[in-house]
């Protein structure tokens, strides 16, 4: 571990809410309308951790709209507006507004 970096245990202690593992198709929409395909890793009442598909990258601080595909044969349902708070390779953590 590097000085100044939190361990996974420290990060878990700081979390506002319990995270639940969920595997579902997701869409992240940027402010310019570009859509990025992703899948959920886990969700909480405050946000979501996603695994992006392909070469798409998001930046910390970027405002996005999230959608999740709940029903087969139907488009993704809007899930909420949020801000990218962490990017690690293809994983992106998004905190929902008002969380």
C-alpha cells in the first residue's frame, strides 16, 4: 500500500450505504448525448459501480445520466443523474445527485 492511499477496508468504512452486487446491462449518457455501454458491479442508495464496455473512458467530475435495463426487450429505464467520483481502468463509480 502506498502512503496516502486508503485500503479497501478504509473505503468500506467511509461508504454511506450498503452495496449490493447486481449484474445488469447499463447505459451511461454524457452531457453531449454520447452513450457508453456498461454493466453494473454493485449498487447502493448513493450510487453505482459500473464496468464499462470497450474503449470508452469517463473523467472524474463528469456529470452523467445512468440507465439500467430491467426488462428484456425494453429500453433501459432512467436510473438517475450523478457525478463520476472514481475511475479505475474500466470500472467507474458514480455518485447519484442528492445522495
